């Protein structure tokens, strides 16, 4: 559930903002347009009516400036290191803020031969681990949380990350 609704001692949840506002409106009088605007702008909408108070919290809300910075980090990694079939960054790839900058999830291609897998070899449970162990890139990093995209190709993409710094120009360009 994306939205948490609190009115006095009642606590409910909802998948959509419209549903959350409807629930809040069933528990108290509320200016629906005002609450919607507040939630969209800040992630939290509050209302009071007499002695009743309520709020809706968007549990997945992102500050637009933060979202813009994440897009800028994805775009900068694509620009500097992206190469079709070698290193790719998905739209909406995970981005976290680390001590040294933005950490962007990437996918690096590992061929069967690089992973030591022959065409005649039967699929086993450890194939994904073998792709991850073979993953290499001059900038991308891999660890125990890395995963292989197991398809029917002659190789797999392995998840890793690149830490990158962004500046105001990068964020404005996103």
C-alpha cells in the first residue's frame, strides 16, 4: 500500500491517492483539493475540522529535486560509460546517495565464454553465480548482491553499480 491515512486514532491504507482521500473524507470533513495538492507537493497532506485531525502520507513520495538529481546521475553514467550490449542503465534504475556521490545500478554483459560456460553444458543452479563471478568492468563494481539476468541468450547481464558525482549543471540538464 502506497498511502497511509491517519484520522485521530484510525489508521488505514490505500493504493491510490483518490482512494486515500475518499477514506479520509469518510472519517472527517476534508477539503479534498487542498489535501491532494499538499500530498502531491510534499508527500504529506493534513486537515483539521473541529477537534478531528487527519493526514495522508505518500510512502513512495520523492522530492522532485531528488528525482531530478537521480535522473541526472543515470544520464551521466549513460553518457560516460553506457554502451549497448556492454553496460546499460535502465530507465528508473535504482539510485541511492552514498558517501561519495550517487550510486547508480547498471547492467554489464557477461558472455558464456567469459563465465566458462560451454554451449553443451546443461543448465544448473549455479549458472547465475558463475556469471556474477565473471563480471568485470573498469568502472562498475559487483558484490554478493549482484544478480544475473537469466535468459536464453549466450550470456547474461549482471547487475552492479557505479558511484558518480553530479553537479548543479548535471541536475539542471536532466
